[in-house]
C-alpha cells in the first residue's frame, strides 16, 4: 500500500512519519487490497488547543473510506482516524457478505 503524507503549514518530523507508517500497517493487515492511504496533516490555528487537523483517506476496491479529526497532537489524531477507518472497513466487509 502506498502512503502519501501532506503536511500543511509545518514540516513533518521523521518521528511522526514513522508513527504514521506504523499505524498504517494495521490498516494493511485488516484489508490487504487497499491501494493507497492519503494522510493530510494541518495546523489550523496556532496558539490554541485542539489545533491539529488530521485527515485520512483510504483508497480501496469497492469503495473508499475517510476519517477526519481535530486533536491536540497529530499522533492522537492519526490514532483516532485509524480506529474510525478500521470500523468503516468492518462495516464494508459485513455489507459485502
């Protein structure tokens, strides 16, 4: 699965990049046929709480899934989005059975 990461209004650290790849591996285990994960990280309003916007869009055959969260840290946002995508994948699998 290809992972594309876009950082808007800041430079992404290697640590955050590794964290995203590690968490994305969970998605790939759950749904091997996923083709691409697009991650968009954006600092919305500097100097305020909950100013990190995280969007994940997973492209896969049979339908794409998307999750979006605003949190205090990007790590927290990525974790919550991954959980939301996993739930959506489960629902799609149930629906297709």
